[in-house]
C-alpha cells in the first residue's frame, strides 16, 4: 500500500490582487429576487466565495494552486445558473471529487437557493473526468456524500477560514 501524497510538490502560484467588493444592495421589496448585476464582474464575485477553499492534501488554497480561476466561472444571473470548472493539479488526483464537493457545499452555503450550481472538471485534465462530473452533479450522490461524517469533516476542514 502506498502512503503519501499524490502530488507531493504542487506548483504554488502567486495570488491575484483582491479587488474590494461593493456593499450590499438594499431592496425595497424583501421578497424580490436580488440581482447581482450591480457588481462589476460576476465571476469575480463567485471567485470571492470559493477562492480560499483549502486543498484537501496541502496547506494551500485552490486559488494558490490554480485549481480554480476567475476565467473558469460562468454565471448567468437571469437564468440563476453558475458553472465552476476546476482543474486538478494532477491527472490522477484522488481528491478531485472532494474538491468538487467542497466547491458545491461552499456555493450552496453562500448563494441564494435560486441558483443552480454546476461543478465540472476541466475537459482533459482528469483520468476519470466523466465519473467525477457525474458524481458532483447528481443530487442523490451529493446528498449521500454529505451524510458521511468523515467526508463532511473533511469538507468543513477545507472550508474553514485560514489565518494567514
């Protein structure tokens, strides 16, 4: 049995400068659908929610490892649709499903429930891309995964704030 990290020495990239976010919009009608079109850049807004998720194997964020980038986030506010495409650090990453689950859980906790979230592995970047995509976008499989206390603990560790 092999013990150790799949990618023991990942490439760590320099973080992009963080732009300040605009303040909250006050709605006249509390039941109105809150649009995010007042923000300058949709994908930057969504990146803000997921940029600090920690990699399950390393003490770096997904942004540090370029697992997620601003360019890989598609948002259609009118259709309430978000797609996040992530790139595992290696083709045979055993943590790809956990990373995708972390992304899904963080967005589920951060976004209004009206959004449909689609999480994908970037085409051609993982050996079992189709299987990972199927797992991450099947409601029953995600619900079953979130009933596993060990997996939920791992996800919560990845989502916990870091104190850099």
